[in-house]
C-alpha cells in the first residue's frame, strides 16, 4: 500500500469540527488563544481577524451562506486554527509534512478544547486538496466522462460526485484548467485539482480521534486508487513496509 508520493501534491488539508461551545462566540476566541498559549508553550501564535468581521454582526450570525465561514484564524507555526459559528477547524500552513504530525496537532489541541470549551460535536469533515501543475488530470486518472461515447478531457472540465461510504459521505471533485497561486508553497501555475472530502454526522465529543483516522484512511485509499499506474510512475513512490 502506498504511503506517500514525491513531490507531494497536497496544497491544503483541513479538519473541520462542527461543535457547540460552552461560552458565547464573542469570548470564545480569547479563551481559545489562552488555552493554546498554555498548551503550545513557546510556539509563537498569531491571531488574524478575517474579512467577514467587516460585516454587521446580525448578518454574520443569521445569513445562511455565512454561518459556515470562519471569523478568526490563529496561526500556530506549521498549522493554524479557524474559529467561527460552525465551531473550529485545523489546517496546514505551508508544505504538508505528513499525517502523523498533522493528526497529533489536531488531536492534542482538540483534547484541550474538549476538556475546557466544547460541550458537543455534531459533524466532522476532513478535506484534502491536491494540485498537479501543467497536467490535464482527466488524462491521468481511472475516471472517464463520456458523451455519446466520446471521452471528455477538454479544458476546463469539472467533475463532482457524492458517494456514501459506511457512515461517511465522500465528496469528490476533479478540475482541470485551474490556476493556483500560493506564495507559501511557491506555486503560480495552471494545472489540475483533486479535492476529496469525508463528512460524517455519526460523531460524539469522544470519537474525534477515531473519526479522523478512519476518514483519513478512506481519503488516502480513494486518492491513490484514482490515479493510473503510468501517472504514479512519474512520482517517487514510498510504500508501507
């Protein structure tokens, strides 16, 4: 089974936890920042107010299209935390360094919040976004889109589907003809994107670690089974021992 490929195509990873806090949204960011200072010790923290805060509070709280948007971002070195009405999310700053490190950060910080700040969890979503510069991904995957037996690989093309897998919903979106600009990753290219989301509402406040581990395993298997052998051969492949 494949462990990783190099160069790593991952440009974004997010674990979102829809949850209820024990305090109001107005004070939750201050408490989270304080808990992070105690938990992470000397690791530098940076609090960002996101553009949504420029809107009136009544709109932020009641507009259905805005309820899922984060209000604050706290940078914690190679990772960050988003905070909003939906709850919290854990993301990656810069280059992705691997699941074990990412999982450890999310698990330890969530455990601190669970013990001090969270009273219930309603859903968990894990998302990975992979970018392939100068590649038409529909020519490199085991997925064909056809109209009247003619395969569609033209640029731009977007394919999206939702697939139930046990207690999860897997959302797969494949896009070619995308332009990605990311200064942290030194990317400014046209290419293709593969986005895989695993979402479940079959959760509790005590099942966070198990859920993200299961979701990551499904995501990883889904990603590698999508790529053709010839395309995988263009990467340096590392397999589990």
